[in-house]
C-alpha cells in the first residue's frame, strides 16, 4: 500500500534525524520522520539498573527487541556468530524517538580543529584510511553554536585553554564539581594540568520551559525523571511537529530505499506498526539511522544502477567503522571520594588531546558516570575476588572509595573494520541483518596505553592506595559512539557522500548521522552529530526550497 507522497522522508529520529526534521519542517517542507521504536516514557523505563542500557548483558530499557533484531559477528577465522542486543559486541543504539539522546550521559563536546585535519596534522598512517574531513571546524562552528542554544548545553569553554574558538558562550552556566571532581581538579592543578567543567546537554538552570537537573545519580543509561536532560525527543522534534509539517511514524521499520533507473531515490519500502508492508514516496530522503543501521539500509537498497547497494558502487558503504575505546584508570582511596551527586562525570582535562609525542590525536580524561551496585560488582582490580565473602566485603567497603579518570581515545579509521549485511540471517521482517567484521587498527592499543598511564599517574598523585589501568583491545569498535561508515569526502572513490552529506551519484539522497564522520575525535560525538544535522539540513533548505 502506498502513502501520500511527501517532500522529505527522514529515517531515524535520533541526534541527526531529529535536527534535520526540525530544520526542514520549520522551513515549509512536509516531512515524514520514521522511527523503529516508540516515544520514550519514563514510567515504562524507570531507573532500574537491571534493565538499564548501562548493563549490556542484561538488556536495554529502550530496545531494540533482542529476538526481532539479531546481528552477526564474523570472527578472524571467518566463522559467523549470531549476537543479540544484550551482547557487548552488538553495537547497541537505543530504539526510540530521540534514540541515544534519551539515555546518553549528555556530554556536549565540540571536536577540536585538529580532529578535522588529522591526516594533515600527523601524516598518513600505514594500513589505515586516515584522511581529512572535506569541511573544517570553522565551517561547522556556527552549527555547533546552533545546537548548543536550540537543544541546550551547560558549560564554559573559556575555562578550557584547549577548546577551539567560539563566537558565543554556552547558553547555561556550567555544573559545579561534586566531591570527586573537586578533589581531582585540585590534584590536576597541582600537576600543572587544566581541569574544567564538562559541557553537558543538561539544564543547569531552567531552560526552554523545562526544569534544572536534580543531580540524579541514575543519569547515564536512563531517561531523566524531571526532563532536564536535553535530546531531540524533547526539543527539536516537538518543534518540528508543532509546525504541522512533520509526521512522526513510530514502530516502523524501513527495509529499503527505492532508487529508479535514472538514479533518483523515489521513496522507501517499510513495515508499519502492525507489520504490514507499505511504501512512502518523497522527493528527498535523509538517512539518520546510526552508523550501523544506515550502512545496512544502503547495502540492502539494491537497484539496476546500484547492484551492491545505494551509493556503494565504489565499495565504501559500511567501511571504516569507528567507535571509541574507553580507556583510563581506577583508583581506590582510604576515604570516601564519592558523594553520589549525579551524574558523576563533571570534571575533565584536555591536556592530552593532540600534540603528544608519538601519539596521533589522544583523548580527554574525565571523572566517570556513577555505576550502580550491580555494575560496580563487576568493576574489580586485577586478582580481586568476584564471588564469596571477599567479594561482598569489597562491595560494602569500597563503593564510595573508587575514583576513576577515563576517556575516549582517537581511533584510526581502518578499511576492513566494517558493516556488511548477512546473506543468511534476517530480522523479524525478513530483512538481512548487520554483519560485523574486522578489528581496530593496531596503533589504537598504543594510544590506549598512553592515556591510561596519564590517568593512573594522576590517581596515584591524588593518593590512591591501589590503582589499575583499563582500555580497549583489538576487537572491532562501534558501540554508542559508532561513526564513519558513510564518510563524507570530495572524492567519490574514497567516500560515500560529498561534504553536505549528499550521496555521490544519488543527488536527492542524504546522510545525517555519525556515518558521515571521517575521524571520530577524542570526544563523545553527540554534539558533532547534531551540528552535522544542522549543516545538512541547512544545505537542503538552501538548495531545494
């Protein structure tokens, strides 16, 4: 069954898609916004650790449904293993309106200037696809600003000497440090480092008609009980709906982008909330389904001109999958360093992000989001008992005494780190599922060790009586910071879209999510994905209106 034609279809109501929907709807375009999940509801997604997104092996409060959305991992021997959403290798992205912006920790980082020019800054890396972005920080700066003010960010970059230049301050004052942040900030200053308050997509004061954060310790991985955490579900998407130009279709799974023999995208084939197959036609299509699901959708969209998937005639769709290997160190103290003033993460340093001898990029270090008791029970020093009376005693005695400094290391893009679609396994609707293969670039391990050593040194200087490092391995990255699979670039032979997110050879098909990111920076990418949404949306408005 065919639906009435619309101007624009947007697939995915997360950080990128929600922004594009608002930009187009407020400029008079008729928009149909597809989302595979439902609207988030705090009463249905209470702050229960055992169903939390933070505990991957027990599931996710925001979906997707394990049984309906399997995935496949291909190991180094070529053997295929089916994985589900409770597996750490799944590369989970929340399935709801707002997607990860409902449950994220809400760090709101701008990438640094060097992050857009990594190849020019450091040179080529052997066996990598390292490249510069086709746009610069200066190009994206006004769109970072727009995201900060329209969606809402609390912070003060003027306290961070390594922050890139900005034209306008944040709209809300920064959050104050909790006990751990205050203590470790003093230590950092003593070491000649430069601590500052983490910029957050949370209201430090009432903003945009919603209240200030209540400093709930169950924040990262959960919905906000007072709606003070800012995502696309409670900012730009409602604004798009209020125009009367945007329809949000929840619980709908898009199976295929339809491309005609002239190389134009004409619409999508999808399954509605009742599982019935339908088609929706449009003049423009924007895919914002995440770096894994966007690549999967393009690969499943085969046509006469694109037999290997939409935009994939040069075999770059799904390549260069990046995430973040979270690395750092933990330290046990002989006093209570935590006061559980949420969300936990509050203080950061950027002294080790770029221009470190022998290291490409680097990463931030920050105090970590609080873990609840079950997750804490799995956070143990090497050799510590994980069951029995010693395990219980450790749990009781040290919950308030564990300090951490962690951050995402800048990963090096790798051609064989990729998303494909499985030839055998299909989802509930009969659509070929994501199949992962490949590994991180080996140099990432060196970078993890570098940042972990810096974190451990600070914790030792702070007086920790026991410290240990942790970081990523060689396994494929991705996860909630997934990026890179439909990278933007000037050369169609080494990229999937142009600098405006427009797919090479299909000029009415756009990408607007983390897939576009060429190099993922040493930061959480949420704010950059929102800025890219504004960038792509602005181009569509100027070109097609």
